[in-house]
């Protein structure tokens, strides 16, 4: 300890020299600030948390440290410094109730959470006589330090995301034990001695059996064994008469004990994704049992081989969590389900030697998405490594995607990068077509990047030297004839047809008589032109026949990428007209379009129509929360969904009507900038200096909720601001007023639209005895969400956010104790399936909004936390309420509404004053 203290002093002196005297003094002042707030100290996100803890122990008086009951410390520190800081706890913080030593606060370059540096604990921690809650998650512990088993009052132990291979069980007083995502292969029989245990979570391990002694856990309420390798369950599970929740999702179960569904308090038994072919009838009739994704009723596998025949092990199934980015594939093969919902199937013999596969899910950025002019992105981009590794058998790949809105004349394909070029794979769709999620299945020989796109239907043919015929499956009148001798070597030709809605283009073109044929795209593998002219047949534009048309109004347009212009080649080819069709001959391929119009300059019209075909009409909406107008919802969505979305949102939000329709290209980037005294206050990587970045894709909803604040005084006037939308790069300066932005509007400007934002002003409270000269009240014209009442205390939005960050996976138990239904929990988990923080915030704030204005709501939350065995959070809420009541009484006395001498009334959370001497 002395060596560490000397090293700290040396480092501080070195920093003083580097900083200079003024900066060093400022830094000393910051370090000297009391970081202890009531009985809570959170240093997990604080840079140099161990250093601050040591400074606090050295400078704070013992009386101040006696009150500390909750300590949260990050373990991404120097191991020696971390050990020195922990060694101070028993002597300086003897009343510690909850200790959280957490890793996972930092991320690597790819965004994955890093483990902390904690590998052991100092033996002196056994002196924490009052410690009941210990969290050691996201560290590198392989064995549990002996000091932990010597803690006399410990009832909650969390050792998730470590490297344990054996489960330590020497804790007779535990009520909650979590060892998620370790390397546990067996559960010791001594587990049955934990008679007080109420919640046990051993999910994401390597367990294949359970000891019969698990039935001795008579007080067990929740048991989670999801994502293990259990093949059977002991009959002793039927003795767990206190069990309410049992999760056995994603195991290898083939049989079930009789009587498990008869447990008197059981409300949910999750048996999904196992190997169950037959189950006792009681499981089929029980409403609490979930049996989806099991091969129920399917024929059994082939009978076992005769004696002496080597037994082939069953192909393993892997279910990865969001923290895992790799898995091992052996010559035996395996089936893998990624956390994002994508699936892979490696057949037996796909690889000759074991190989580790890494995967990563990329956001759909334009630089990663090779979209054609009329393609639509339907999924994220999946990267599988190592790139280019060749498998001996094709690997099956299932990509989850959102079905496109427009399905007529379109098809869904998987696109991959192969030899520096993007190609489309043969794709099959699986799932219910009417559902919101489908799988695109394909076979791949090697790994690269993969994504799902919707494209116009493509027809293909192989042109031989003796000729060929290519027909369109979209329009039977479109065909291409290849005469004999058109090519010396076989070449593959592809064709796409894009339908054009003439009614939508009349207003744009300004020509009511304009009509056009479907847009035809032809391309080939090889670059050389054909040796013989190729005959193309296109239907005449709607309403035009070969007997009545005016040939001077008929135009054949041609476009060759990357050129953005359309050339009129009517005079360069010989158009042969029939009653319904036009035929012409060419020697090379690109885009062809047949127009009938009275306009003389057809190229400019075609360019407008071409751009309109590539545009998606969307609305940009800005709405403010009714209870907290500083919270603003920004949403970009298709125009046909605006009315339904507004109808759904206006119960919680208020705001202006949607902006005018803004036309955006597929994958185009734009920015929402807050102006006129309003700036964004949000911890988001895409919020920079009051600007929020969007990347628009037609099938994705772009929704962002941000908090807008202002430094202006709102006591006398309401603050009016605006949010303006800009295309392309962020401009260096944004206009201060909407009128200035409108003046800048032009064909090539970056500005799109501007919507108003209004923050309410503070109104003065005119209570009895208050004159106009007294200060303003504390209420807003639109009050923010405050849970509670003056008698029992308030919880603000900030308090609720802090509570939500502490809940973690326990939020579901808290939600049930708050009265939320199972169906509502399922909906929240589905809507925020990849975002645990989003699940917690949505549950907590949706419940709080329903409780707004009701007395005693905060105590419902405290009671739910206690029933969910989160005494630590309940104590923290009580401390917040107590502090709020003290401030409330002080404000009443300061305003003269209550005498200052008498003691405040006794409440359930306020302490009684000391008796006075007569």
C-alpha cells in the first residue's frame, strides 16, 4: 500500500509539472471535491475511479465515510491500483451494503464490451460485516477468492461473464445467485445446501446434467438454465414447490419429468428450442408451458447401429448471445443461431479441421451497400470471417429481413461480395409471407459480406453461338432475339423490367399526353459487342397503337452508365411498328425506354422521370412530449404511414403537422439541426453540436428521441426554436431563422425543411400571502413527468433513469410486481430485442406515465423492488425520497407557508427530530 501511495504521489507531481501550476491547481480542486452523495458513490464510469476513491479515503472524515452504503467501481484500472483501493474498504467504509466491481464499461474498436482487470480480491474484504450485495460481473475471475465465502451477511452474488469452470457454493445465506456466461460444465451436489436461495441464473454455460440435490432448494422461485447442453432433468425438480419461473430455453432436452407442471405456483415453463419429440400430455394442456421450436410429433431418428458400429455424435446446435462474436466449427458440423436472428448450417465435412468463425453486423451505410438504381435494402450487412475460406461443402445461410412494401414485379435476393464484385445468389424465402419477418436462404461456398435486397425481377439466359431467345416474366410482350452467329463464345445475358406509373408523372412532366413503355435494362457478363444485330421488342406506350400513332411523337431513348443523360436514338435505329409492339436492333446493351410525347426535348423529361423512379417520398416529423416538452421525437417515415403514426403518437406527443413531402434518394444522408437557442443534450454518437444524423432507407423507420435544452431564461418568455433538415454534409453555419432558410431554398441547396420547437415558460404561482414581487414557482406550463406527490416525495425523470440503469436483467421481475401483464412484457422484449436498456426504459416510463398524478405511486415502485429482491435499489429510492422531503419542507419554511420552529410532520421516510430540553 505504501508503494502504491508513493507511486500516486510521484504521478501527481509529474502531472503537476506537465499541466503547469494553474491547471494543476484546478485538477486538485476537482479531485478534492466531495464525490460522496448521501450514501452512494458511483465511480464505474469515472476516469481514474480508483485514484478518486483513494483521494476520498485520504481526505474525507471518517464520519462522512460511515454513511456510504453503495459503491460502484470500474475494474478497467491498473491491477495494483485497484488492489490498493479495495484494501481501503474494510477500514474506511465499514458500513458498506452493496459493492459492484464491474468490467464491461469500455469497448474495443468493434464495439464489444471488454472484461475488467480483476483476477482476485484482497483477503481483508472479509471484514465488510454488513455487505449483502456483491457484483463481480465482466471480469477475469477463474476461482472465487476465499474472502467472499467469509462475508457473514452476503445474500446476493453476481459472477456473470467471468471464466469460472466450477460453481462455488459455500454461501449458506444466499438468496440470489447469478453465474451467467461462464464455462460451467457441472453443478456440484452441494448446491442443495443453499436452502435460502430464491433466484438462480446459470444460463449461457456448458451444463449437461443437473444433480438430484437441486430439488432441495425449497425456497427457489426462479430458475434460469437457458442456452446450456442439458439432455434430461432430474425428477427432484418436482419438489420445488415455491418455483414460479423456470427457463430451459435452447438446451438438448429429449425427455421431461412427470409432475413438473403440477407445481402450485408455477406461472411459466420455457422449453423452447429443445429436442423434444414427445412430451407427457400434461405439458400440452398447461397454459404456462412454451414448447415452440421443438420437433414435436416428428418421427424419431434412425434406429441405433448394431453393436460394434461407431456411434456418430449428434450435430450440435449453438445459440449465440449478443456478447459473443465468434464460434468454433468442427468437421462434425453444427447449426448456429446468431444473436441478430441470422442462422448458419455447416454440414458434416464442410471443413476438414476445426476453424473459428467470426461475425459482425454492420449498419447499412451507403459505402457498404451496393444498391442498383431500383434496389431496396432489406437487412443489415452481415460480415463472416475469415474471408475467402473455401468449404468442402456449401454452408447454408438464413438472413432475417423485413419484407418490402411493394412486392409486385420484384424479387428478394441475397447479395454477396465475390472476387471484388457483388453478385446475387440463388435465394429461397422461408416463413409466413404475411408476417413482418422472413428468412432469405442461400448456399455459400465461402464467406464474405452478405445482405438482402429487393430488386426488379431478373430474367437470365445463356446465349450460345447458335442463338437464343430471352423472355420477360414481368411483361410477356418484352423479348430479345439473339440470331445465330451473334457471339463466338457462350455469354450470359440478364434483363430487368421496371414498370412506370404514368399518372404519377403527368404533373411532373407537364405533358398530359405523355406516355411511356416499361423501362428495360439489359446487361451481359462480357464487354465486347455482339457480332450480329440483336432484335429487341418493346410494347408501345399505353393508349398508343401502331395504326393511330404519330411517328414524330415516338422516341426511343438510350442511357449507358455511368452517364446520367438520356440520348434520343430514334433516328439512329430502324423502328418496326406493329399494332402493339415496336422492334429495333442494337449491338450492345444498356437501358432502353420508349416514349410518346409532344415535347421536343425528350432527354430532359426522361431525366426527371428517371430521378422520380429512384426517389422515395417521406415525411419528416418533429413532435414534443406532452409531459416533458424538452424531449423531442424526430421521425422519418413513408408518406402513406404518416396519418396512422400520428394518430398513435399524439396521445403522448404534441407538435406541428408533418412537413411538406421531402424527396430523398435511397441511402441518402441528411441532418437535423437544432437552432435559435436550442441545442441537443443526448449521449449519442450521432448527436454532434446540436445536430442529429440520419441515413434514410425506404423500409427502415428512422426514429430518434433527443432532449433539447436552452440556456435562455424561461421565466418571462417562452423559448421558440426550430429544427431544420439538411441534405448532405453538415453546413458550417445554419440559418438562425426559418425565413432565412427559406430564402436559401433552391434546386441545389442543402436545406430541406424547417419545423418549429417551443419550450414553455415558467409561470408564477400566486399563493396566499405572495405578492407579485416574490420569486417564480417551480411549475412549468407543461409539467415534466414527476412520479409521486409532495407528501410522499417525487421521483424525476433523472431518478427513474438511474433506477433503470441499476435494474439490469431484473427488470422483468420488477415489471410483473408493478402489475404489467405477460403480453406487455413480450411486446417490450420484441420491440427492443437487441437493446436491454431500451427494454428497461420503456417499461419504467410507460408505467410511470400511467401512474402520473396518483398518490403513493413511488411506494408501489419501492414495494415492487423489494418483492424483486432488489433491496439495494429500493434503499436508494428511499434515500432520494427522503432528500426530496427535506427539500420540500425547507422550501415551505422559506416561503413562509409553515413555521420554522416546529418540527416537520412525521412520515414513513423522514426521521423524527431530536427531543428538545425543557
